[in-house]
C-alpha cells in the first residue's frame, strides 16, 4: 500500500521504534484511531529501567486521552506540595501546595509514580489492542525510506515494512540519525537513582512531597512511591570527569565525594541505598524540524531534555496524543500529519528544554547566586506559582494542535520565568 493511498477507510500501517513510555503511548494513540502498529523494542523483555518519575497535570490530561488515566492513578502517590530546601543551611526556599486549589486550577493532580508502574499501565492497554503487534529483541540497525513507504532492518536481519515510521528510540535514536544526524549534547551532569524502603528513610524526611535539596553544583531529591512503601532517591552532581552518555552501576564513594559541603540532614540520605544506578545525562539543542516524508520522531528522540522540570515522560505523553490528533486531522495522510504534529510540538518542547537548563542552574547555584535563588520565592502566594506554571501544566488534548502555524492561539517560545516551577525530578 502506497503512502498516497491511505485514508480513513484504508488506514496506514506504522512502525514505532522503541517500546518505552513514549513508544507505548504512541502505539495506543495511533491504534485507537485505526492505525495498524508494529512496535519494535530492542530489549528481550518489556520493562523500564529507572525508579520514580513525576506526573504533572498535563501528563494526566494525556493519559486520560489515551484511556489509561485511571489505571495510572491507582498506582500513583498524590503529593501535598512541592518543596525546595537549601542543602547548605537546611532553610526552606519554597513550598508550593498542590492540593485542592492546584487541582481546581489545572483540572488534574500532581503525582509521583514508579516508572515501571506507569509503563506497565500503558503496556496493559497496548497488549489488549488488536491493531498493535509487539516485537522484542528487535534492535533497529538502519531505516530505508522510499515512495512506497519505509523499512526498518534489525541487527539480526529482519525487515519490517510499513507506510510510515516514528522514532521513539531515545537519545541515541537510529531514526533521528537517519533524519538529522546530529550528536547529543553531553551535559556533564551525572544522576544517581535508587529506591529505598520507607523504613530506611529518616523519620523526619518521610514527607508526602517531591523535595529537592539544592546545593552547590549538586542536589538531592526524594519522594514516596507505591503508596508510601518506598522512597525514590535521586542525586545529581557536576562531574569532574569527561562524561559520555550512558547508564551504569554506581559507586557510593563517588556520590559521597560530591556532597561534602552539604548539611548532615540531607547528606544522611546518601547512606540509605544498597545499590545505585548511574546516568550520565545528555540533551540536544532544539531543532525546528524532526520530520521527513513518512518519518518523524517522538519523546527523547525528538527533544531529549535533562531532568530539572520532571517533564521528559510528560512531554512524550503529550507528543503521543498530539500525533494521534494530527493523523486524524490530516485524514491519515501521514507525511502531512507528521508535519502538523511537528509544527504543534516544536516550540513547546523547545521551551521546556531551555527552561530545564535554566532550572538546573537555579538548583545548583552557589555563592551570591545561591542567595539570589533563595530570595526569589519569598512571600510568593500559591496563586503566583500557579500563574508561573500555567504555560506548562494547563496543556489540554483538545487544544493540542493550536501551536501549529495558522492556529487560532499560537504561543511563543519564551523561556519560563526563573521561578516558574519547583518540580524536582
């Protein structure tokens, strides 16, 4: 079937490369409108590495549009507030309530979840959909594109053909290499993640909140998971070494060496994990185009970002919903749909990428910059915080194509104000 012959009565077939949160969500978004999907996952088993993640109201809006919002809510912890603490003197920098008033403003809650629980809820819906076929141990080596569609060739020689392809394959995306060919920007920021039982958390730090302890060139984050039975613990520091993007086992000695100037109260958390996973992080400078003909990108393959606004998974979920809406709006003309989807997402995701970089600077401020950071939120009422994050959290599926050129309400790409969010990752 040629690309030109696809229509609502003769819907296209699509290859999705990558079975993470973004790939699963995209599969669901497309299948729910009648598109046949082959999802190619390089791993032998289905699952997500990592620990906790945070879900803002925009994520729940996307999850509801995909039909999995309630399943995700059942496994989530709904937090009382977002907190920033000074890791040097233990002073409170800011505390933002995310209870009833927050939910009324943004029509959804703020929650934290184990990454595997979110992934699993979406995967359950994917497994039940007859238009989605899941292929494991299918690491894509290269992609061929032509007038009659696309072919993905795996490392073991299998060939998967379809009318279109979506790269959901992360920072080191094979599909992005075919479309753009740029290199990731290794940040030099290293992230260690662990999960610890609640009983092993200091009693005075078992807060029902995502808490960031902001320190000089480093910070710590903790929040509850799985109905408070566990706590997610994340530490980030500016590495002394030349880093390459990747994931490996961590070293407690390395972590301790970067937190010598931090107060004993947050520093005690570093002794709690029995094992760590180490991420050397990377992002990319935003690009204006990530689609070409029957191919496009989604999630980290399109706009990888660091963790400082806790929006990586949220942006991938928004992408998936927007992609489905664009395909519907374009009558299943996939090249046209990919252009519309791209146009609706480029400015918003670029704004997040750039705002994330600025938030990282605030988290890791030292000297006079630390004093300036600590003064930013003094006396600020919750409503002003909510105003500052309106652009981020008020996203709705029914308006998701409005950022495309010619839309009724185009939005700018200005970065968030420095105090725009306190969402520790």
